């Protein structure tokens, strides 16, 4: 169970009663990154030219990016009682993220992701969820105050789907804006994921897996988005990497293409999470902006993230971005 400090010390530094801009219920992963000229084929061993350890996990990535843009953030997650877990909690604190609802367990190791990045910035990733899969209903009840009072809640699928759905229900029923990033995508999701989401944001392969519509063009992205919209969410964004994204909403179901920025990619790992975290920031800080404009600004920020190595380490801070974005 995630135990808020107030349960033990009658004080949680204000986090129990605080209203956060963005609360993320999701995953933490230690990134084990190898860089190589190309991605290996099945059964093949190749030489790489660099290795480093970083911080990742879709939930944590999105939380860190929102925080670096100026959002007041809190993370609800679980890590192991190990070196990587201790290090991750310190990483959150160094990035200004509230850790009152970050739990540690001795029943599983901190989640890990093995990442290979080629010279074109493309990647292949294998994740071992570990402690992430132990986040449960009891933990969510302990974190109910920030979840139900946030401006925006973010959820993904690197923790147990039932946990993400329960968090979405809690927030949605309390009037909190909800963003669902169905990644890694699984077919036959509970329909309530859509009805409890204000925005569903996924990439091309995720959209294809969720809908059965092959996504190889802007038109295909619109078709897949229409299927998702028909399942009950308020808005859909299908991200397309360097091509930007396609979005639509209940109010305007006509697909709109928001072009991406053309940049030279060094490492695309975590770019989608940068986009989602930036989107959540704009939803919290600029709620009257049209979603199309929020997506355009999030595109700009995600494009900057691919110009540097690493995942969270590549995420830009507000002070380093054009101020007209804000």
C-alpha cells in the first residue's frame, strides 16, 4: 500500500490537501540503453558504441515533462526496495514531483526497460514491469485526495489495466479532466476506458491494435480515430511521429492534421511521452485553448526532445523553450 506521510507522521507536507495541476497514475522504469549502428535482427549479436542508464516508464516520463514546463505534479506509482527504486524517488524529488504517493515494495524489483537505439534515432524496447504491477486499489484509495482534486489525471497501461481504469473512474466522476494513453496497447479494452477519458492519445501502431484499422496515412489515422471516438471518449489524438498528429472530437469529428516540426532526430525514445506530458500541462494551465492548439504546442515540445539522447534527460524545461508557447 502507498502510505501518505500523514498516516504515519500526521503530516504530508500539504500533499494530502494540495490541488495538483497534473497527477499521474502509472509506471516507473529504469532505462538500460544501448546505442548501436542499427537494430539487431532476430538471433543476431552486434556491437554497440555506447551504454547508459536513465529514468523512464511512460507514467514517470509524462509526469516529468509536465513538471519541467511548470505544472505542479504528483506521481502515484510503485518501485522496488532496491537501488533503482531509491534512485528513482530521488529523481522525482530533483524534478519537483511530489513523492508522497510513491510506494516501495520488497515483493518485486523496480521496473526496467532494455532499449536499443540506432544511428537514425529509431528504437526497440523490451520492458519488465516488476513493481509497477503491484500498484492496486488500496494504493489508489490512499491517493484519492490528489487524484480527485487534480486539474488533469494521466493514465497509461504499464501498470495493471484494472488499476488505470479505477483511477480514471475516480477522477472522471470528480470532474477532473482525464487523459488516457493506451500504451502498450492491448486489444479488447474495457469500454469504460473510453467513457471515462476526456482525451485518448495513442500512436499509429497502438491505434491499429485498438481498432483493427491499419494506420499508414493521415486518412487512416482519421479512420482509426473515428472508431475510438465512437467508443465514448470526448477527443482522440493519434500521434504520427515526425508527421505530427491527427485529432478529432465529439464537437468536431472531422479529422484535423497538426503538422510536426522537421528536426534531425538523435533519439526518439520517449517522444510520445513528452507530447502527452506537454498536452497535460496545457490542459491544466491553459484550459481555454482549443485542443488543436494544445496539440500543436505539444508537437513543438516533443520535437525538441528527439534532438538529444536519453528519455527524461532529453525533455526540455520551460526556460529553454520559446516563451510564445506559454
